[in-house]
C-alpha cells in the first residue's frame, strides 16, 4: 500500500534533515527531489543541454557529493525554471511516490504539482537569515571556503527564482501544514513533523 508524504519549502529550510528523519521513523523511502535538479544543473555546468540532460537522467547520477556545492545549487535553480526539464522529471517522482510501503518526497512542488493527492503535506519555512546561517555552518563544516553574506545572497536569489517562475513556483499547497523551524532545534522540528504525519495520516492503520 502506498502512503505519500510531501515536504516542500525554500532553500535550506531543513526539509532534507526532517525528511530523512521522518522516513527513517516510519520506515518509508525518501527522495530528495532537489538532487534531480542539481544533477541536471551539474551536467549543464559540464556543457550539456538542460532538456537532453533531464531526459537522460539516471538515478545513479544522484549519488554524488559534488551535487552539494553552491555553484550546482544555483545551476539547479536555473534549469528548474525550464518547463521541459520539469516535465522530464515528473514520471520518476510520481513512480517513487506510489511505491509500496510509504514514501517521503521533499522539494518545492511536491504537494502542489507532483503529488497533489499526497496523504500528508508539510511546508517547512524559516527566516532567510536563519536558513543562510544553517547552510553556512553546513558548508564550512565540510571545508568550503565561503562567507555568510555570500550564502545569504545565494539563498535569497534562489528563493526569488523559485517563487517567481511560471512553471511550478514555490508556493504552499492550500492543504499543507506550515512548519516554521526558525526557533526549533532539529529534534523539535522532526518531532513536530512526525506529530503532523501521525495526526493527519493515520499512518499505522494505512500500511
Ligand atoms: O537543499 P536546498 O533546499 O538548498 O536545495 P535543493 O532542494 O537541493 O534544490 C535545488 C534547486 O532545485 C532549488 O533551488 C530549486 O530551484 C530546484 N528544485 C525545484 O525546482 N523543484 C524541486 N522539487 C526541488 C528542487
């Protein structure tokens, strides 16, 4: 039986951490859909055509730490405005969402476009400054040489591009539960997401 959890929100809001923890708590599979756009972005940086790269994407391409760099994130948000790129990635995401045993997908348009029938939708937010600080800590922790101001500018530029684009803009689904993580620890944010899913989904009785 399938059970789909859609987790959307702006850059570095904590979707990835929350999604992984929630998936592990309920024993669901997890897909970070940002990686699809990052993989296409990385191929474009290497000279490929975006639509051709999206159509040829192989799930193996997603397992690559090089996709986590700020340059690839910017390239991802640039290819993500192209409708044919987005269209090429829909079937894979919808197939993943329907898998037996439950699935958590995180991204920008999961609750609105990819899985409008998701059993639970959560929209994760936090202030831009808070998100930039977290991403700055994450990047410098991995040894990346970058300033907080650069990370904040990157986050704001991606937010604007994601919100303003015509194809699948970043917007909460009408039936999404909002989760503002600005003043929450990771543990508190995860606990709230688990409570939202348990309350809204009747998970135990569905699987
Ligand atoms: O981890 P972070 O939130 O910084 O970014 P990500 O989720 O890996 O997404 C990278 C970029 O891909 C975003 O800025 C979006 O432009 C795009 N994206 C999208 O358009 N739709 C999705 N479902 C997921 C990501």
